[in-house]
C-alpha cells in the first residue's frame, strides 16, 4: 500500500511521527510532506530532528515542490493523512487552495475519490472551523480529532499517542495490533442495583470510581 502523509504546524507532531513509524513497521510505502511550521513544531515538541523524521518515510518532498509526483492524480496512491492538520490547512483544503504540496495532494485525494483523513488539531472549535469540517466531511474526507479512549486506561503519553495512531490506521483499512480494542465482556456494566430508584429524591450525579 502507498499513502501520502502530510504534517502541518499544529501541535501534535508526535502523532505524525508515530504514524510514520507504525506505517513503516507495517510495510506501507509513505510519501511525506512537511510544512514550514511542521518543521518548527517537530523541533519544539520532540527530540527528533527534521532529518530523522524525513528518514522514516519512503520518500520526502518539500512543501513548495508542486511538480512532485504526488501532486498529480495519475500517481496512484491509496490515500492521504494530514496529521496533525492545522485549521489553516483545513480551510485551504476546503476551498481548493492548492498553494503548497500538502493542500494540493489533499485536493488530488478528494478529486480522485481516495481516502483523506484529516487529524484536525484545535480546541475549542469556532463556527468557522465546524463549517469547514462539515463541508469536507460531505466531500468525502474523514474528520478525525485525536481524542482519548479512557477505557484502555492509558498511563503514559506514548500510550495515548499509540491509541490515536492506531485508530487513524484503522481508517486506512490496514490491519495492525497497535492498540487494545474494546471488549465489552471485560468491563463492569452497571446493574439496576447501581442506579438510583425512580422514587428517589436524590437527583445528584454520583460518580463511582473503580478500584485499580
């Protein structure tokens, strides 16, 4: 399989780096594009150099190289992930502004009806952000905010990152064992004895913490 991976300057460089590592371990061909601010964020947020990150990909391109192979729909890929995806990049993709190789490759993914996963990184979200996401979701993109699943009981940042990356890879249709998946029979399901009586006057929310 072959995927384009774009990284922008939004916080969360570790997610994009871990995604590249995981895809390489799975034998997936990756074509990486780093924006100017992605390079800055990598230096700020991680111990990796930009050269280290580029080396994780099968091939790496300058974001200014609009003549690159991945800028053409005739270059066959299985899709693209932008991880993390800034609101600036989101808005550019929404209006078809192919002003750099990340937004152009995303435009190609949409027009060729290929997978496009946007790991949108912002909080809280304004009405403008939500409208852009809604528009792109209707156009076929997967809007993927990097949320945490607490049922897995993560205890480190790396475990949280692995969970997010594992769920991103799920969207690409690739089998992997990066995460512990939900198994309902392993969880405590509330019984009627745990619920307040309908006749009870106590309307307060009771939080029950399970023992480790």
